[in-house]
C-alpha cells in the first residue's frame, strides 16, 4: 500500500477541531491539511475526534479493513 510522509506546519489553526491532549493537535492537524486518507493510531484521544477526513483507525482496525 502506498504511503507518503507529511510535515507539521510551524503555525496551526487551533480552531479546526477539539482534542483532549493538546500535544496530539499537530498530528491530526497535519493529516487534515495534507489531505491524508487514513490516520493509524492507538491513541484513544484521536478516536474521540469527529472529522470527515482522515479516517482514524487503530492498527488492528486498519489490518482488518485494508490488510491482505
């Protein structure tokens, strides 16, 4: 499966979404602004955020859905 590295901007729009842990904000912000399709994370804070894109899945969910 193809993948790309994306970079976190120095300045972020802090109003794009809400997340419990402020340290996680740049990770999801980067995924959104770089148009990432799927964010794989075991961090439960990401699971609580509702965004249209990227799809946020755990590693096991990713393997069930996309693994081969």
